[in-house]
C-alpha cells in the first residue's frame, strides 16, 4: 500500500464522519503533537536499554501511537498540498548534504 492509498482511506473515514471541518492544519498539528506526547509517555522513566526492549503490550501501544502520528501528518500534507514522499526526500537530501562526510 502506498501513501496515496492510505490518504484516500483516511479521507473516506474523515468524510463519512464529517470531520473535515476539524482538520485544519493548525488542528492537525496540535493533534499530532498530542499523539507524540502519548508516545513519549510510553518511554518516560525507562532506561536506554528498557526503551529498546519494550514488552509486547507496550510495543503494541507504541505502534498505535506511531500510527496516529503518521495519519495526522498524512492528513496535514493533504490539507497543505504537500507531497509527503517528496517532503521526506527533500529533507533526506538536505541531511545528506549537511551531515555526510
């Protein structure tokens, strides 16, 4: 499945529930931030080693939060007319220029 297909599925859910009115870039950024905070909470107070060896239930929870974050970012790209793949490619190229030796 590609990002366009995922975005189309998100749009179907959004439209079936009349949520577009709430999906401004501002609201989507805030929602992604809230989900990121929920992801951070999973790792709060863990050691570096513990954070790399999550028990199955916490790993599943982390995956759910990552999914939420990615979905909000896909919706934000859609609302702003950004191509997620191109945005990531551009940022990777920038990082390669800046940090590759």
